[in-house]
C-alpha cells in the first residue's frame, strides 16, 4: 500500500507562506522536480504561471521558476490571474503544465501551489503521489543548497496581458452578451485575482457593474470580503433599494462565485446548480438529466432537482472529485455548495467563478425572471457546519468517542437527515455537518460530535 501523500491536499499544496512546505528550499525543489518530469516527456516543455495578490505569491512564483529553469523548462507568466484562467491557457496554448500560486479562500498569510495538466484539468491523486515522491528526491539531493528568494510584493514575473485577454475573450464566447447588456450588478472581487480581469470582462459584456474590494495590497485578500463573506455584498445590495438586480462575490482565486438576489438574500452553490440545471435541461444540454454535487450539498437541492426530473449524484468534497464523477457518468453540470460550479457543456475544465457569473446572468436574462424567483422552491433542510481545529488527522475509526457520537446521530435521524464528518483537505480542521428536519436536532448532534473531536484530537 502506498504511503499517504504528505504535500498535496484536495486542492494542491497549501501552507503558511515561508513555512514548510512553502519554505524557499522546498518550493525550489518542487519547481525542479516538476521541471525534470516535464522535460522527460517533452524536451521543449513550457509552463504557464498565474498568481493571486498575496504578498508572498511573487517570491514563491520566482522560486518555482528558478527550479524549472534548472531543469531546462521554459515558462510564460500571465501575472495576476484567476485559477481557471490558468487552466484555460494551459489547455489552449499548448503548455505542458499550468501552475497557480494561490491559497484560494485562505487568509493572506497562507499560500499554495496548484497544478494543471496539459488538458487544463487538475491532476489525479495518483499523479500527484508520483510527483510528490520525485519532489522528496530533489529535496534530498539539494540538501538545503538554495539561494534566498526575493520576498517582494511586486510582480516578479511580468504578466503577459495578451494571455489574460485571451482568457477574457474566451469567457465572452460562452454567453449571449447582448442579452445581459445593461444588467445592474454589484461585484465583490475579494481583493484577489478577479481584480485583474473582472472589470474588463463585465465592461465588454455591457453589464453595468460597480465593484467592492478591488484594491489588493498583498494582505487584504479575503479579509472580511469575497465568497467567504457573501453576506457583505448581500447587505450592500439590500441597502441600495433596487439599484442592483443581483450581487456577485468571488473568492481569492475566483474559481468560485456566490450571489445575492435583489432583496439581499445570499444565493449559494446549491441554488446555482438548481437554476443552471433547469436552464440547461430546457435547452437540451443537460446530459443524462444528471447533476453531480458533493456530500455537503443540502438534501433540499436533491428534492428540488428530483421534482424537475433531474437526478443528483454525490462526489467527495473538492471540485476535482466532482469533475472525476462527471467525466465518469457523462454529466455536464456539477459543483459544490461553496460556489465551485463546473459547466462541461462547453470547453471549461474546472470550477470558474467568472464563467459561473456569466452563466447565471445569461439564465436570468433568458428566463425574464429575477434571481429570487428562479430558486424560490429550494427549501433547505436545517444544516449546521462546525469546524474543529485538530492537531492531527487520525482516521475517524480510531476515535471511539467520535464514532459513538456519529452513530448516535445517525440512529436518531434515521434517514431523515445526514451526518458528514470529514477533515479539510487544505487546513488542520475537522468539519462536522448535520442536516435534520429541525434546528434542535442539528445543534444537538453537531455539539456532541464536535465535543468528541475536541476531546480526542483537538488542537
């Protein structure tokens, strides 16, 4: 049996910037190992880079490039660009791989490295495991021999504006821009990667957009804004008394989007999947009449989809796992409650917040109905999620008190609710989610399971 991966989580490599495995020596080894692997397969291999707005993204990118160069691999930089933007460029411009330096929705102190294959898709776990083994080989060879990177918040790799424009122009081909022209929206860019492309994209669409959090300073990404705080843009929309038809909010690398209707109610990824599924079914492009969600999507979504003649499958949490199940089943729509939505009826290969925003605008325009009417029948079961900081991620089966609390919850809910307890793939957290027919049951069982986790492995 293979050992558990030590670097890659559910969405690449993520840690506090400057600390292992995002310390300079390891980052350099990652670049060199990836370069050596690519060089074996293609003597002329080139990599495309993108990064978010964290102050550490520049030096991490520069250090990765030095590692690639030592292995003889070339590169191009798109500068500050969204994660799905890099995925698109990788696939369409003939790059051997795409690299995104971003920690997505995490605080500014964190950062991460995401990898895309030449097809623009996130790498399978098996391939990440192989790369990880090669990285450790290079770490051992280097034995600490590395130059100190320049830890500067400037864009060390000058971004190619043409690459960013190519991505924007492709996004525009996904909708009827004449239909959305004149729509009044408020957009929260989370002081992240969306700031580099969203204003130009929506200007070209003719959307009448105003913006929040479009002035990144290296440390304000996701800080009280963006998709982690959709209530922020929702309040602004509500307070504007009809000025905006909806609000849109992205996370730090803009691979997901959440919304607010005109009345200031948050519209999450489950509601977006419901809206999109009905729109795609009506147009005859919802293959298999199936949507792929995750274990975290609400039972209310499953019920509402069923009433529309659409089946729902559940994948593990993580948009890469949603994509895997979509490819396996032929489904053309999938996503997560958190706002990662995958549209596979076109050329997209990963969750894309900007594309999601365009598709939602397009569906609203086609329906001639406001957003709140399109999702009004989504009746969510009471759901409570609690995060518990943990010192280690032991298998749940090795935690007797936790398992006892889980079994007690499952027994009392007896099919009229759900219990999901899992570890975060990107942080030292255990997530406890309970759905039930009453808030009292959700509170009771979340508290019991969280207390058991805290007792046995709490940080």
